[in-house]
């Protein structure tokens, strides 16, 4: 068997020594004031539980950003991305079909309303893109 000449690749040890965090920005035992690592830190705050309405609103907001109807979370106005908007609207449509009969009235009305608004906005954005 012949060997290929060339630079050697150094692979990092997947099992670092104890007390060393393998992730960038992680804290090792040596980094903490008392040597206890994360034991000396306050635990992170738990986020509110996600419910169906919150998830649907998040998807709809992302679609509105992709349609250029809403600024991104950073505050920047992004270029219209019709493919992403169509995908997110399709995901919401799929959720409507798959959850039919399993949602309460407020969740069902919210989803139907969001889908209607997003579909109208998508048609408007598509027409505007064809004019440009």
C-alpha cells in the first residue's frame, strides 16, 4: 500500500482532559473563581413554555419578514425572499390540515386568520416582484 505525501491533518482529541469544556466559549474549572466550574453560577432562567399559538405566531412573523412586511429581529429590513415565505406559509397550511379537529376555537381562528393574511401578502409580493 502506498502512502500519499502531503500535509498531515491534526484531529483534536474528542475526549479532552477532565475540567476542560470542549465547546468554544465554555467555562473550565480553572476559569471559575472557586474552581467549581458552573456550580458557582446562577442557573439560567427558564423560558416560558411554548404553546401552539406562540409557535404559529413565530412562523407567521418569519413569513412576514421574508415577505418584507416586517423588519427582522435585528431591525434591518431584508430583501424579499418569496421562496422562504412560500415554504413558511406551506408549513402553516400543513399544520392547519394536520391539526384540524384538535384545536380549540381561538387557536383555529388564529391559524385561519394568519394563513389568509399571509396568502394575500404573498400574492401582493409576487405581483410586486413581477413589476420590478
